């Protein structure tokens, strides 16, 4: 028995397509596929798009997204495909929709062919025939509601007479649904998109691109680019969307790396949601993991032994350096950072060069030439000698080996784009390495993302020190999209070094200078004896009413993480270490150090820390350096939260 509704729909589709004389029979059959499915709209270029170079012939808009349709018998040249995509993105620019915002580079390009060819993994299109077209259109994850798909299609048709709109709303299926009058006013659109994004699952919020940020995604740079700005301004989201857009437009491999080894895995899932067809050619890996793999592939020998390196430093400190340097600063960790991040981290090989440099970020303790000579001769040189005696190297030695190897022989298969997140915590040598990974040229395809106010490791540099030219290429972001007002207000009051640059010497923007767009939120703090820390934390988590999956507990040291993890397990609160958290939903409290939490987002953050003794500005010497570093760590921890923060100050 014939389904009368199906037959009526089929007859309607045939009629509306037959009324367009510029379509041939094969083209009508392709376009009938989306028109036979409720909730779809088809835009057909009536002004010569069919067969005209550089334009899509039609667009199908429905719940699974926007598809640029190209009728062809052969695969166009890469330059031609790029022109088609650019014009398609121009057509759908400034449109908001669905779970967050519909951004133009999310358009999928389909080549409609009588006999589809197999596309290579790095291509920005999918070739389909009549049999495979339904699977491409209808089997994907829903990106748009039917109402939003309708609004997008009608808005495009209203603002351009180029397109003939065929809507399944007009098909014989009962009363037609009401259609939006068109695009929202700009302010209303932004607020509407943010409100809807806040209602979606948090993993979708993590890749939400605010309409104000779109220009940064599509801006072209002929060389390295830098995005800096305080916590919550969406720097990494912009970088991920730039990666996704690049993948749609260009072939080649992509690399996302960071000093924080677990951060790339955390952002991988977001990128795959943005560019599912490019997941197999995008690498998300920490810098040290990439470096060790590279050296092994090149056959470069190295013996990385952290334990032996720790012993070598301890012996060098005890033998000669301690009696001469302890009066300046008694904490050996300070002097270890001096070696790792100032001397070796900058690739310094002579005492004269060490005496000449500005110790950026470590000027709380002034080291004149005589003191630097003591550091060099009584600590650095003995440390290096002990490493050599044991035949081992430390992490910075591994970085140096990779840098020299790449300078001598660049990658055989270079990356099309390299994105570096949390770049402010790199040493200068690590910065030079990522530049070399991207090709080392003034036009290297490199995107650097960072914020000097969130630096949680000692030392500093300018991008120009690494030979990376970024003048006129990049932006300082000033609007906070992550933190609700109450969270932002609490975090911005922290004295975390409120004079920062843009990573290259020009004035930057601090958290207290940013504008907040998300209202509401909760910020709570308590002060109590240190012995009550774990029990007070458990009470606060239970009293918050927040789901365990939405909570992160962020601490300052690994020792604290171990102790608090045990306390939570005793309280029957499941936990998951941040170092293994990849951003996917898990019904457990995430727990880890500030260093492991960098770059991550959570709905609620609980933070235990020592009560600050006084303002860092009132301190001197190493005490001031340590106080500023602790304040930055506290600010980083709290700004991981979108909606809710609880901070427990402990005291003896």
C-alpha cells in the first residue's frame, strides 16, 4: 500500500524542482534528497552558480548543519575548492544558531558526483553519489534545531536575491510553521547565543565561540600570530576554531602542543567536534612527549633520568653552593629554577652571557656580576659535570638536542599549522623549539596563546628574544567569556602581578581590566586551621549542591593532592586525576595541581591554599617573588571556574 504522505511529498518535490529550468534531471535527483526530509531547507544559486567557477551550486540546511553542494564530474583543483569555501563562508557570515553559535567554517562541502571518488584524509570535502548522500546529510550529530536551521536559510534568502529558497515547510504536511522575521539585532543575538550555550552540556560550552570573536578566527596572518589576554577571554577557543577553519581550507598536518602535558588531550575532543574529518591529521601532544618521540625517530641518543638529575643538583648544592648562596636565598628550589629556566632555559653557555642578561621575572633577588659568578662556578658548572659523569641529561638537555637537530635537518613532512597553548610558561629555548617545529622562518605557520599574568613558573622572555616576529599579527583579548560576575570579581581582587605585557614587551591587559558578559555566579571563602582542611573541603562540596561531574578540586602541590584524594575517597566521593582527564564527562570530582589545571574549564572549583600573609608589594627579595607566584597560582585556580568557587584558606 502506498504511503499517501510520502507520495504527496514526492510529487511536491518533483513539482518545485521542475519549475527551475536551469536544473537538469541529475541535479534535481540530488536536491530531492534533503527536500524529502522534514526540517530541511535548500538554497539554490539562481544567478549563475550552477556550473560557474568558484561558487557552490546550492546549500542544504538542516539539523545536522549547513552543506555546500557542488555538482561536478571531477574533483576541482585545490585553489578552486578554496574559492568555493571562502564564498560559502561569506554567504553564511554573522549567523547565530543552535547549541551555541553557527560559525561559517563549520560548513561541510559535498561534491555531488555520478560516481563518487575516494577523498584523501587531508581534503576539505566529501565526494558523494546518490546512494551515499543521505548518509552524509542525515547521520551526523544534530548541530541545529529545525527552527534555527529555518532561521539561517530564510535570513540568507532575505539578505541576498541570489538564492531560490525551497523549504520543506511548504510541503504537504499540515500547517506550515512560523518562520523568524530574520536575523536578530546584534546585541540580542549575542545575548541569546550565550544564554542558549549556557544551557547546553558543559563540554559544548568549552568550544563556544562568542560572536565577537569571529573576526579573530577568520583574520589572515602571513606568519606567526599571538593571542594574549587574561584568564577567561577565550584565547584557546579562538585557536581551536582557527585550527578547524585551517583544516577545512588546507591540506597538511596540524599540531597542538603545550608545556602542560595533559592539556593537549583535554582539547582534542573539542577540536574533533569542530572538525571531525580532520581528527586523524591533527596531533595533540605535550611538548616533551613530541620532543622525545622526534629524537627517537631521528635516532638521536639521550638518557633522560630525572632521579639522577635531582641527585646531581642536590650534590652540587651541598658541596659548594649552599654555603655561598643560602644567605641570599635558603630555598634550593629557587636556585634550581635559576639553572633550569634562566641559564639552561635560555641556552646560555658562557658566564659573560649570563652576567649580561636581564633576569626577567626574577628581579626580586638582585644578582650582581659577583653573585652570578658564584651561581655559575659553584652550582651550574658542578651540576653539569655530575650529569656528564652519570651519562644522563635533564629535560632542558632534551629540548636543546631537538632544537639543534631540527635546525640541522627540518621536518620531512612539515606541519601546516602549529598551535602552542599556555606559552607564557615555556622557557626561551622551548619557545625557539616550537618556532623551529613550525619551520623556523619569519612566515612560519605558528599561533601562540598565552597570558603573562597566569605564569606559574619562574623566569620570563619576549617573543622577539626567540626571533619570532609578531608585530601587527595577533590580538590582546579583553572580554571575559568564561567566568560569571561573582567568580570574576573575587579572582580579580587577587594581587597577582597587575602589570603585564603582551608577551613581547608592549602593554598587556590584566584580569582586573576585563569586561564580564556572564551575570550571576557564586564565590565563597572560609578560613580555618590547617588540621581541618580536608573535613571542611568535604563539607563544602556536599553543601554546594553541585554534581560531582561538575567539580574540580585544585591544589598547589602533588603532596596535597595525594592527601586530599585519600580524604575524599574516605568520604566516598569518587575522584579522577586531572593529569588523565581528557575533557569527557565523568561522574567524579577532578583533582590535581594548579599546574595540571591550567587551560581547563570547570563549572565549579574548590581550592585549598595558605592564607596570604600580606600584600606582595610590601615584601622584598625572594619573599616577594614567591608571594607573587603564589598569588598567580591562586588566581589561575579560581579562574578555571565558570559558575562557582569555594576557597579554603588554611593557617597554623
